[in-house]
């Protein structure tokens, strides 16, 4: 991937599902190893100007897990990093360990939105968080990109659609009223593109994937993935999902104790 210095190259990683031990597995996948494989592949393509980590960074939300995430990330990227929590994360522990502040880069404002509720799988944006986001977007004299964990609309997977942002219509109204260019998210462990007045982009997990269109829990054999967002100074952008095609994905569906 050629680097154009007039553009911002923003890397999104999501749903890493790390455990405190770097050797631990989930569904047979060593999630620390698969995250390293993703960062190896992405950073060989391009040096990111910023990284977005959009939730479920932990499978077991502890300070040690978040320290592991930061230690892995530091081997590849020491620049701007924005993290938002997912349903497997723990809000206070997450906020204490990770950078969650909005980013202002090259004429763009990249804002996070917290769609998680501790110990609940489904998403929602609290009244206070919605007001904070609305204020941040209204005050930003820049092009706007927003990153969250949950999707605000159905994607055609019945078992995942019940987990979408409960007040997703309200979130979409806020994003559209502010003229946000796009919303990127995780949670669904697959690539999705939808429209709701603005483009919505779902990104594969850095470990295992869920089968698209499945009415119930089902694992796909697709490889770990990540998303590039190339942001131009005039507010236009391009985005694509990439996969670590060479990764030896050793799925073991009996290894579900931590799911």
C-alpha cells in the first residue's frame, strides 16, 4: 500500500478478546498471537497515523489484559491511539488503562462513543454519553469520524441484531445532524457496510469471525482482519478491509469456556 502523506492513514482493529496470559486461547485461537499477526501485516503495508481499537479488547477485563494490549501495540505503533469499550470490557478498568480521548489530526476529528454497558451484551448509549458526543461533534471545526463498538442498525444476523445499540436511531440522528462522514464499529466479527444517512462500517475481529447471515451463533473460517481508513484533507475518504490470509487459524469449537 503506497503511503500518501497528504492523507491520514487510520488503522482500525477490533474484538481482540485478549486474556491476561499471552499464551491463552479462545475457540482455539491464541488471541495475542492473532493480534500480533494483524499488526505485523497492517504495519508492513503502511505506517498508521492513528489506530482505533473499537472494543472487546479484553475477553477477561483486568488491568493485566489491558497492559498486554498496550505492550503488543507498542511494538508496532507509538502514535495516536483511541480506544472505545465493548461488552466484554469493564468501563472503569478500561478507562483507567487506555487512551479514550478524541483525536484531532489533519483536519479530522475522530470521536469515540461508548456503546457498552458493564456485564450486558447488547449496546446502548447513555443520556450523558450522547450529550457528550453531541457537544464534541458540534464544537469540532473539522471533518468528523466516529468509532464505537456496537452497530446501530440490524445486519441480518438474528442473534447479533438483538445486541445492536438499543437507542441506535437516536445515535444515528446525532451523527447525521453533525454531518459525520462515517461510523465504524466492531462486535459483529465480520465485514459489513450499511447506510443510515451516513455510511456504517463493521470490521472483522483480529481473531475468529462470526458467520454472516447466521440466525444463531456460528463461527466462520475467515481469517483475522482489520480496516484501513484513508482520510483526505477535503473530507473525502476511502476504506477497505484486509485479511491475514497466511495466518494458521486453528479453530477449536470445544474451547468455549471463555466465550
